[in-house]
């Protein structure tokens, strides 16, 4: 009685299938799979972003703004 036999698990599975239905269980399984994949991709994407150092921010406030690099004048 201490451990559950295969028959106990089969009865639990049948009860769960009767309560939720096979379609809903399949949808829940695919939703959980998509969530896990999205989480893994998000973690992997964060690691890729941390490894790549951005060169310079290239944000433009409006179309009239010109982004240039300024050079220092030499005093010769």
C-alpha cells in the first residue's frame, strides 16, 4: 500500500481524462510546451545580447536630426 501500482495510475489517468477531456489536455500540453520553448528562447536571447556589445546607439529623434562623429581640432 505504500507505493502506487500501475493500476492506480491508470485509474487516475482515466478520471483526469473524464474530467478534462482529451482535447483540453492536449491544448494544455501544447500551451505548456510553447511556454517552455519561449522561456528557453528568451533566456538564450538575453545571453546573446549580453555577449554582443553595442557599438553606438543609433536613435534618431526626428527626420531633421543628423548623427555625426565630432573630431577634435589639433592645436598645430
